[in-house]
């Protein structure tokens, strides 16, 4: 009897062990592997420039002073509870977030035709926005969504997971380390009418190359000519330039021009709330009736996806945006982060051009904006930076400017100089 029980147990065990035997091993995320390699590197001098998060001049995570103030204020609120939020999120947050990114002068907001829902940061906004479009957008042919080449590594996965096919459009020119505007405009005009075009509102990730106001006008012209739909991703409002309004100027211009759009918004970078997953999705509709229908479908999507969004970060941001004193403090904190990164760009440029006289043009270090910078290094040069210089960066030559500080910037510049000269 005992032998028979053992046989049955063994049989069941073998069945359960093989149920997922056909599942392939997913390739490791190359960016997430870099911090692991960095930690394991025994070198005394090493730098990690792969992390997409702000660091202070000591290389440490920085909790914004305004977040500390708002947290204390919130925790001392006797009415604080842990009840569920509404399915579409905290209304005090979503309405404030919409006004922050579209402005109080937004015609769509004034006409009450913007649908705003709370999401799991910018990633959640991208996902819900893409899922909504996959179900309800009036696609002109296949469900193709046009994305800049290159783009944030998660964009294509998000689109593919909801049945949308990502299609590259030219954006970055490695030869000039600048925007490939003519190629981009040609692609927009060649795309079928009513195509969905994903645009980075500011601080393009991963290149740091943003269109100028004049270039944005030409892009808007092409969008209107072909009746395209703008899928704006805004992860760095305020963080890029230090000015919330300046960093939202492009999408606000598109709204004024009448380009149909939705906006994905994140508070991870500009409030340092990386782990709180605070974001919003804003869909600009033709009229109030359309907004009512869109809101109803987004509610169903949100219910099935996460049921209810998290409260803590949304309450913090609602308090920070709606309280004049806290909002003023937040603006100062944003400026602190942006100015430190801009300072690192200026210092790096000066060391490379005025002290080391590194071959080539390095103007792009200062002309690019935001957390990331494309250095212009090729794959072999990046390999040398990592293996011989112990400077960790992505294979495409992207670095996080936030990883540089007054203690390591000279070592980075000297290592970069040696690699460019072929001396490392």
C-alpha cells in the first residue's frame, strides 16, 4: 500500500513538474544586469551610469524636502484612512495632475472633455492608454503604433502585450548626435492617415535630444496633415529644465493646434516617488458626450487591471500640487535636481573640451536635456569603458547624468578621453 501511494505521489509530482516545461527562458534585461555587474566589480574606482533615478552629489537617493513635509502633514491628519480609492483614482490628484500638465488655460479642460484616471506611474499610463486604443481607436489598417528610434526600452513591450505592433520612425542621427528631423517628418507623412504616433513630451529617453520649438511646429504640421493621433509620454515634466511649464510646452502647443491626443504622466522622476507608482492618463476627447463614454470604458479597464489604484503617493501629490506653499517648495526641489544635472553637463563639457582636448565635438553634452545623454560612443568603446575603465553604461552609449557627481566626473571624463583616443 505504501509503495502504491509513493508511486501515485511520484506520478503527480512528475506531472506538475512538467506543466511548464515548454516555457522558454526569457533573456535577461541588459540594463538591469549592469547594476549587478557593477556591485560585483572589485575595482576601487568604478562608476554606475546605468541607473535611471536621480542621485545627489554624494551619489545617494534624494527624498525631496517637499515630500518629507507633505508626508508629515498627511500622517498628522486625523481623517487619514486606508480605504479603497475610486476605481479611476483620487479625484483631487487626477484633476490637479491634468491642470499641471495641460495648464489651467487648456481649452479641453475648460470644456470638460478631458478624461483623467490614476495609473501605476507612467508605465501604467502607457499600458492603459495602449490597451484602450487597441480596443476602441479607429485604426486605419493594422494596429501599428509609430515609435521613435530609439525609445524607452519598455515602450515596445507594452504595445506588443496589448496587440499593437510598434513601428520605428527615424529620430536620432548617430552621425550628428542630433535629431533626424527630415527623416522623422518623412516617416510621419508616409504613415497611413490617423496613425498613432508616440512622442516624448520632453527629455527624450534615451537620447536626451528634444525638438526645438520650431521643430515641434513642423512635427505638429505633419501630424495635422495626416490626421495622426499623438500618444504623448511625459515622464520628466520639470525634471528636464527645472521649469514645469517649459517642459509641458510641446504637448500644450499640440493641444492648441487641435492635434488629437492622450497624455501619459509620471511623478516618479520629478517628485522622486519611484516606488510609489504615481501616474495619470489623460485622454482629450471631442466633446463631453465622448468623454463620458471614454471614461466608462477606462473605468472597466482599470477595474479589471488593478481594481483600485494605490492611495499614498496620490495623496502626497494631490497635497503638493494643491497647497500653494508645498507647490512652491516642490518647484524649488525640481530646480535643485535639474540644475545639478545641468551643472554636470557643463562640467563634463569643460573637462573634455578645455582641459583634455578630447577629439571630436562634444557640444551634444550640453545641448541634450534631462537625465540621459547619448555620448556617441560605439559598442566597442562602451565595452572598453566597462571592462577596462569600470564605467557601467548601456551598450548604445547612453549614460545617466544623475550618476555623475563632483567626486567621479573627472575620472569618467579621463576614461572617456582614453577610450576615444584608443588608449584604453
